[in-house]
């Protein structure tokens, strides 16, 4: 089965929890997308900007931080964390 395609707002087109608002400030350095409605994939998905990540359904911010650190994807101290 193919991985779901995410929109610019970090959701699938048919996400039951999708809204017209982005998941975080679009002017931030990166965005962590969390959605229990449509993130049915098993592994985190690094998005095209190479810093934003769509996290699998059920992941916590703590688990996401740990995964980033384990994969050397930590962010500069100056980058504002947006969720």
C-alpha cells in the first residue's frame, strides 16, 4: 500500500481532523506535524524542507525529540520549536 500524500498543511486530503489552519506557524524554521486523524504511517516522514516532520499517529512530542536526536536531526538552538 502506498504512503499517504500530505498537503501543505501536513494532512491527507481526506483527513477527518483537517482544518483550514496550518498545524503550526508557517513562518517558523520547521514544523512538527502531529495528527491522529490521518498520519497512519509507521515511521516519521521528513518533508521536502528537510527539517519539518510529519509524526505517526500516537507519537508524543517527547518521542519525536528523542527520534530527532537519534537520527541527528536536532535543530539549532535558535530555531523556535513549533507544534
